[in-house]
C-alpha cells in the first residue's frame, strides 16, 4: 500500500499507544500519515525517501519548488543534518533550548551527505528543521526514529487544518492514515527563522512571536512576503508564495463596515453597521490573540461552509492588532486576501 498509487481508504487512528505505533509503522514503511502538532496538522512521510516525498507533493498538489520542513524528535537529530559551522551556531542552540519542542522552524545550511533527499529541500543548499510539541507527535517521532517531512495537511493553497476532520475533508483517500490528536493548541504554523546568514531573518511569522525571538536573538530582520520586501508568486526564497490559506470566498481586510452579503470576521467584540449576528464570527470576544490564533483556520472553513446557504459574496475581516501573535494572524489573512493564481491582480496592485 505505501509507495503505491493513492490508497483507497484513509485510516483514522486514535492517539493511544496502539494508534501511535501503527502510525510510526506506516511512516517507516514509506506511507503518508497526517498527525497533529501544536501548530497545525502535518502531512508526514519519510524525509529520506524520494518516492515518499514525491507522494507528499502529489497528495497536496504542491509545486515541487516549495521545500518542506523536516521534523525530528530532538535538536541533536535535527542539527545532525545541517552544517553547523555557521556564525549563528550558538544562537541556534540557544533557540533550540528555549523553544523546542515548540512552534519554531530553523533554516540552516544543508550538510554535505545529509540523509534528507533533495526533493525535501527542493534542491536548495539549505534545510528547514523543527522539533514539534505534543505528547503524541513526540512519541511518534521517537518511534519512527527517522526525519519526517511534513507540510501542513491541506491541499496546496488552501486553509491549513487544525483538526483531523479538516484533514479528511481534503485528503481522505489520498493518504494512508490520520492520527487524531484533537484540535491543535496553537492553531497557526510555526515561525520560520533563517539562520544561514550573519543575522537572523524572520521568513514566516508564527507560533513564536517576534518579541520572544528578540529576547533570545537581539535584532531580527523581518522579510517581506517574497523573502525581501516585494510580492511575487514564484519565490526564489521559497515558502513565500503570496496567495495561500485561501477559503473559497474572497477576503477583504481592515473592514469597518459591511458590503451586502458579506460575512464578518471580528476580534474583540467589534461591531459593524448592519452585521447580521448569524453571519458574524468573533475570533476572540475578549481580544485574546492566543484564542484568535487557535480559532482562525476553523473560522475561515466555517464561513465557507455557511456561504452557500446564505448566498454570501465574501468575508470582511475587522482590523487586528499588529503585535505578538497578531503579526502571524495578519500574515495569514493577508495571504488569504491576496489575488488567487487564476485571478488577474487589480490594476493598482
Ligand atoms: O507549523 C508548521 O510549520 C507546520 C507543521 C506541520 O509542522 N508545517 C508547515 O509546513 O507549515 P508548510 O510546508 O506548510 O510550510 C513550510 C514553510 C514553507 O513556507 C516553505 O517554503 C518554508 O517553510 N521552507 C521550507 N524549507 C525552506 C528553506 N530551505 N528555505 C526557506 N523556506 C523554507
Ligand atoms: Mg502550508
């Protein structure tokens, strides 16, 4: 079954010892297994197997130039794949000590002879590594005892999954199993920090905030969506695809009023003129950014589901704070609002 064409049926595994062992066995055989991490569900497969990694790209419909994060049970195992003779060597270890296991991904130079297959890193001479947090995923990685490549377990360009149900909605029949570890406690993907140069560069805001990174790193450069400052759809510094996290409905940001037939996504019990309570969804009535992060992706999916029933034309999003997790929330929403690949950009963009 693993290594073959897409399986007929996706097994749903409980996060008890048997379920985790079954998931590890499938992974070791080259199968595709989705599992919950503290951030979002990942679509996992052996990072050392070209066949498996190609299968991950196919199951997701992901362009092959967009590299994957490899997941490990420990910092030692992660750094063993990297060339650690770098100026930021000490910073890498300090970050690992403070934030791993946890929602931080580090970009490091790839070591000559690394076991990770080239397709994982899309042929780059750098790699992305992380040690995720969660009882089940930590046990799964220990039992698998191999690097596990895992992009978020959604179809490419769509909203990331924060429950096993979300995974099955898009990937049922395309992967071998999903290990149901319940809803993800952080709800947004890991922070991606590039340590390959002389200064740390934030490539994707996520579960670890910029403020937290600065406490450990001092100054951190913040990259734009293309890794520099502009906006492109085929990144040379990959992972920076602009349109992403997209629900079916168009998304409009910084909304303080509503257009006809728009649903309203709010934060901190903000009200808008004419908002129908049935079509309003507050990410956190108390204005708590952790709660908003946990709920964002499920909220976007929920609004998509109610859209057809209510004849909705779009999702208006109220302004969100710019500090702490607000940066990652705003990043995901900006990408959800970006012109879709098939759509022409507006003339002024
Ligand atoms: O929280 C997460 O990071 C989740 C869970 C499953 O671990 N994974 C995740 O993977 O979000 P994915 O594939 O959806 O996003 C990985 C990001 C992409 O933006 C990718 O381009 C970037 O990391 N990335 C991977 N390798 C890279 C590299 N060598 N240089 C720059 N960016 C890289
Ligand atoms: Mg993703």
